[in-house]
C-alpha cells in the first residue's frame, strides 16, 4: 500500500532494446495501430489488438501481409527477422463472383449440333 509522502514506484513496463520492437499495422483506409511486442511473442496478439481497435472491421475478415507474404498468427517477429518500426499491411478480403455464368447456364445456351 502506498501512503502519502512515500516515494511512488514507477510501474511502467521496462522496454529492453533488442528484446522488444514496435510494429505498425496499417490498412487501406489509413487506420494505423502501433504496438510494442516481444520478438518472441506470437503475432496473433497483434492481430487481435488490431481487430479490437477497429470496430468497423469484422474479426477474421482480412489478411495481414509483411514483406509481400501473408502472416500467420503463430509466427513471431524473430522468425520473420522483423526490425523496430516495420510495417504490416492489412487488407480486407473481397468476396464476390468472377463475372462468369455457372457451367449449367452456359450449357443451356448452347445449340445442339446436327449430325
């Protein structure tokens, strides 16, 4: 218990250089999230923090990309050789058709060839 007049203890986490790094997640709408993480921490925690901080994006509806590759939640910054200040891009997955008719409709449009 801290009493008035006692020296208060600074309870901020100690960020050790080389053990922690700050990563930035940026999406196509310009929203950003910066987090300091351990090099050995799974990236799933960062992904979850992004979804929690952006209510307009439904959980699990996007892709996180780093250096041209898709990230998995089980990966760590150490495995990917990330450095302090690196940026992760977030893209919402697009759903929709390819603009082509189903095979059954295309077959119905064909005329039989006389023998």
